[in-house]
């Protein structure tokens, strides 16, 4: 979703050029599947939270209504379960026809390398998806045919939602204590100390699930490094290193926060969802996570919440972790490739954009011109943040995409760092060892 382009392969770019003059496809433009008896399309998704699940149920019902004789068989999984089961499932003849597949080498790249995902280039042209996504967005769901090069090559997925990682804050707590939203990182850290002295948890955070600790670290890191560096690191080009002063500084800040007691008490044993429930109930002044949490914070609570980007250091600019959500992909061996592609097109239609926005989630697609979605709320805060980083060319990456094993390495090393049993230098050295080994394997 960032404006800075990381170009796809020549063939993909050519398809985009050829399709530029075509009429954008919408659900109404699609030819319904032939009514030759009920066709069952098996779909795996990870939209398990209440509000996002309602969007999927609505979209599925409307797809069925527009495609007589088609039945969507939906299976919902949490992300961890999806990651551990989808590869085996896609290798089976009765596996999902459509499944959400996490980006990055460890997930999408491995599935492409195994020959399990269908290249979507023909449908990119057929449905004019280049009018929906920029080449930069498409690159985040693209690999070469062997699965080894990330950010270029064939398109293997389309993402219905966008994401930005920032700071949710409890407006009621802020108002009661007359705290202002900080505009610099220095002010943010001063606020953390002030909140702590009031006996309130500054940052609601639990690291039991591991992955969100990566976001906690990366949010700080993105204020210290350049966009070129994050791009090079994530796509594995230009031989950058992880063991650099900026990354050590980010690790030091995160460790200092843990030592200062800025996180939820007992955070190593608290899961992500449990931590969010505590925050939603008013336990904690802030939490650092992605815009996907907004729908849950807009319902079922008597608290009012806002959202802001982690502010940059004084006198500097900063990036924010962002991009598109987990994409839908098609099993390469499905006999329903065209129907599955129609389903993907439905998932990124203007109607889908409207429904996601109504639910408080950022759509990866532009809202319809006649959209009546209310933006004077928490959703509006996340939308403004997303628009700001797009305008400023400040959309970073999820750094765990960098190597097939980067996720596991980061989780393990961040647990040590947060537990005080390793130093920032230990952390960056250990992560660099993973990254260096991967770059070496690419050159062999």
C-alpha cells in the first residue's frame, strides 16, 4: 500500500499496462457460475473475531445469491492454526479451493515453492486488479515461480484489508488525567513514566503468543531506520545487515520498557486476545497493535478509544508498520479455478470495501464514491493514520517476512530480550546470524 514502488516482473507489469484501459470489474459484471447442480467452494479464512466474521458471512451469502447453484463452505481458523495446517491441506485433492495464506517466505513463499498455489496473473488482467492495487501492494503478495524471490514475479494472492500498526489509547483515561496525545517519541516515553506513577498500566501487552512482540519491537525500529533499509531487509536485497546500531537502539528501548514496568504485569504469560480483553475493559492506558483491533474496541464496551501513530523522534520523520492484510489465494489443483477467481474478485469489490469499513476495518480497496461510512470515530482515526503514511511514503513492513525462519528467530530472541536474559547486542547478533545464513543460501 506504500507509494514507493518495488516493481514486479516485466511480465506482471506488462499485464498491468495492457489492462489499464479495461473497465473495472464489479460483482454485478461477473458471469455467474453455470448452474449444473450445486458447486461447493471450500474456503478457509482467519477472520474469527465477531465483527470481521460477520463481514465474511455477509459477503459469502451475497456471493451465493449472485451465483445460483454455488455454496460456500467456510472453515474459520485462528492464524496459528491456519499457518500449521494450510500447506498439508492445499496438497490434498479435497483441500480448500480458496485459503488465506500469510505473506512472506515462510508461508506464501514455501507454498509457491511447493507448487501449491495458482498464479493469478491471468485474473489480474481479466478483472483489472491493477485498478484496485498498486504494483507496490501487489509485490507484497508476489513471488517468482520457484518461491525463492519475494516481491517480484507472479501474483499469488489478493488482500481485502489494509493494516497499520500504531497506538490505541483509552480516551476516558486520557481525559480524566488530562493527558494529551504525544507528538514526539520523547513525549511518548515521558507519558509512559507519568502513567506508571499514577498506578495505571502504560501499555497493555502480553507476549505469550510471540508474534505481537515482533510488532512491539518493529514499531520502535521503524522510527529509527529508513524506508530503503526496511525494503532491502524484507525483500532480501542489497546485502543489508540486521546487526546495526539502529536495531540495537530499538532493542534497548523495548528492554528498558519491560524493566520499567510499562507492560501489563505478568506479560510473558498473557496471550494477545486476553490482553486485548483487559484493555477493552479499561485495564491499561494504551496498547500497541494493528488497526484490525478497531472493530472489537468499537462494540461491547463502555470505554471510548482512539488511535495514533507512534510518534517520531523530535525533528525526524518515522515509518509505521503497515501494508495489506493476509491475502486470499487459490489451490493450484482445484478444478474450480475460475469460480475461485470470481470469489477473490468479490472479496476485493467496492461492496466488500464498504462492508469492511462499516465494521471498522481498513479496506485495501478504495471506498465507493457514494460511501456513507461514518469516519468520526475510532475507524476514522485508523483510516486517517493509514492515509497519512501513504501520503508521506512511510509504509514499512512486517520484518518477519525477511527469511523463512525469521519469525521463529525473532520470537525466540525477543522473549530472551524481554526477559532480561540477553542484551540488545545479543539480540541483533542472533537475528543477523539467521539473516546472513539465508542470504548466503540464496547465493549458492
